[in-house]
C-alpha cells in the first residue's frame, strides 16, 4: 500500500472508531450492560487495527518524521486525498468523545456505589435535632431498617 492509501485507510478506521464511541455513549446513557461489554470488545479490536495501520504508515514515512509532522507530510504528498486534512479534526473529535464517555462512566459508577452503600447500610444520615432541641448524631441507614419502618 502507498502512504496515501494507508492514510485513507487510517482515516476510515478513525471514523468508524468515532461512530463506536457515539454508540458507546448511547449505550451508557441507556444502561445496557450487555451491549457495553460488546462495545468494549469492538473498541479493542478497532484500536488494534488503527495501531497496525499507523505503524505501517510510520514505516513508509521518512525516518526523521515525528508524530507531530505526519499530518504535514501527508497533506504535502497526498494531495489527491482529502483524508490527511481530516486527521486533526477527527482525532480531536475522538478525544472529546472518549472524555465524555469516561465522565459518564465515572458518574454511573459513583451512582452505583452510592446505591450499594445505601443498601448495605453504609450511608449515614446527617445530624438532626431531637424533640428536646439537641443535636442527635446520625446512624447508618440500612435497607433492613427501612423495610421495618
């Protein structure tokens, strides 16, 4: 494959990966555990393919070309391909989508942890005032305590 063909392939793989990140976001929002697992496996396979293409591309570039110069090199030598001009925008979109998904996942994990702590009785109620007007220290609430109330 030529450098330009590898660039086109790389961009196609990155676009597919971005679509997978969008799908992951929708899946996380709808809390579909089985689909999240399959999307994670798909992302791993796609990343392996992207890395292989990137390595093949780097092998065809001049030895003194560093990662920051790849886009410049491709835009100069692959004028018939618009793929090189989309690389920066595409990688920035991937980075933003990945960060968004990570933040949503962290929020879901905190919510899940809170629910588990609530059910196991590890959540303490805050200090309250008793009938005498004095502050009472809170006690843990457990699902069993709540069920008996």
